[in-house]
């Protein structure tokens, strides 16, 4: 059976390598801490791409949908709080919110693969 042979080879490899030492544990701890820091970049998109609160200007009639009103009839409550309000990504340009999320993960994968390749050279 081929599965038994491969597991036997792995066990032989573990015997050859030996037990987990202090250097390996230290490397594991340091790399795990770096991995925790990279999790913030994934979470950052959740908070930066949210549509912030807005309200109508005093002399204008409000609708519940931003896209139904002219841009001059309403304003963001906190203009620079998220990327949506900072770059005016509402209605016709709201596709950019989804695009930024869609391109973030593949960009991260390419960057990690490229940096891994460069570190081996």
C-alpha cells in the first residue's frame, strides 16, 4: 500500500530531523506574531470600506437613498472617516469598493509568493 510507505518515510524524516528545538520554537513564535500583525490589514478593509453616516442639507428634501438625490443635497457627517467618503465612492462609483476588496487578497498572495521567492535567492 502506497500510503503506508509514504507515512513510514515521513516518520523516518522526523527521526532524522530530531525533536523541536529552542531555535525552531523561537522562529515559530516570531513568525506567528508577524502573522497576527498581517491579520490587521485584512480587517482594515472591513472598517475602511463601510459607508458612513450622511445627512441632508438644511434646505433640501431628503430621500432614503443617496443615489436618488443630487450630490449637493446631502453631506457626509464625518468626511474623512472612511475611504467611501474620502474618495466619494457612492452610487456610480460604488464598484470600486468591491474591486478593492477583490484585488486585495490576490495582491497579497502575489506579494507573499514574490517575497518568498526573493528570500530564497
